[in-house]
């Protein structure tokens, strides 16, 4: 895995917006990174800086939470964790390819996606998932998971098992 999606494509963006992941999802917090050229151009404007920031911009508590989250990320072997998650997602979600309801299955790092041929009926699917002890939020035709890097194998198998059973059910 990589920390930033743009690294998969060898892209160097002029502006990079970082959101919830900075705080580990615990608080609203974001950052906007720019190249020197973009930063210099913004500094020549009336405000002297980029003033389009998040609500908690510069909030000391949000900054402390985000710093602690980044320290935890660095302290753990996140690349090894992501590799293990990716392997499990690839193995477990492969079965979904066999179902007529599935258009595609994709895994990249710690992201697993089952793309369905039809949009998900949220009124049917969401309560079913909760009954399985899993909280996923399907989006359109996508049933996806982005588990935390510290997830236990048994917990991840619970999620992938529910995803497989759901796609099998939707194929009927």
C-alpha cells in the first residue's frame, strides 16, 4: 500500500487535500498541501494564504488528535497490515465474481469493492447487513469496505463473509 492514492499513478499533484484520515476519523480535520509555486501564488493574494480550509482549521485539539493518529500510524507496521488486509480481501471476495449480480471485484491495498450490476436497495440491504453484525454503507452499485489497519483477521473475515453472502443473495 501507499499513503496516498496518487502514488499508485505516479502523479505529483499541485494541490493535495487530506481529510478525515489525518485524525483517524476521530475529529473533523483536514489539511491542504501545495507545491511551492501554488503556495507562492496564493501568498500574493489579498489574504496572503489559502483561506478555504476546514471548520476546525488550526483547532489545537484537532491538531493534537491528528498528530497522535499519525504517530500511531508510523509506530505500527502499517504496510504489513495493509498487505495482510489486501491478501484477505482478494482471497475472500474472489468468490463474488461467480455471482450473476456482480459486475466486478476490485481490491487495492485495504480497499475491497464488489461492483454490482444494479444499484443497491438500501432499505433491503442496510438492515440485513446490520443483522449480520456488519456496518457497511453501500453506495450506488458499490458494496465496499475500507477496514482500519488494526482490524483482526476474524473481524475482517466477518465483513468479507457478509459481503459474499449478500452478493450471493442479490444474485437470486
